[in-house]
């Protein structure tokens, strides 16, 4: 049976499935990771990204909202709610189903690369260079 004869087949779905997925930049990856726990407002995302990265990444407000705009235009995040706090508008964002799938795919890609790097550093059961610890 040809692929196009199978139930559920669509040309659009097969084209999308065949398209290479663009690698997420670190800020976008971290923003999606922060939102994987649930909806958050901008300041919450900033603090969560800093925590996730163990303080290594401190996003600027402009970087965060640029990333959120890009992610929203790609359908990976969406506005969840808005509220006014101390006369300021607070917007909450959430991860979409497509965003969760994209985050999972990116996390798996990164894990695979890390496993290859560590495997090569270990060689054949030897210590990791510079650590003195065995694999």
C-alpha cells in the first residue's frame, strides 16, 4: 500500500513532517522550558530561566519579549491571561501542544549530542579528561 493510500495521510502532513526543524536558540529553549511548568508572566519567566540555567543566563526584558513574540508567531506559546497589578498590565503566557512537542524534540536532540560528547570523552572506560573520574 502506498503512503498516500493509508488512512490519515495528507500531503500537508507529509510535507510538514519532512521539513527539517530549525534548532532552538538557547533563550527560546529556556523560555519554553520555563513555561513547561505552567503559565507564567514575563518576570516569572525571567527568574525561572535564571534558575534553570543555574544563574548562567539572565535574559534582558527585550530579549524575553522578542523570544515570546517569535515563539507565539510559530504557535509554540500563546497568551494565557492578562491582569492589572499595581496599575501595570501583567501578561501570562503558556506553552501550546506544539510548543511542548518542539521542546521535547529539542531536548532529545541536545541529550543525544551530550551523550555522544561524553562517550567520546570517556573513550573506552577511561576517566573523563581533567576530572579524574571514571565513566
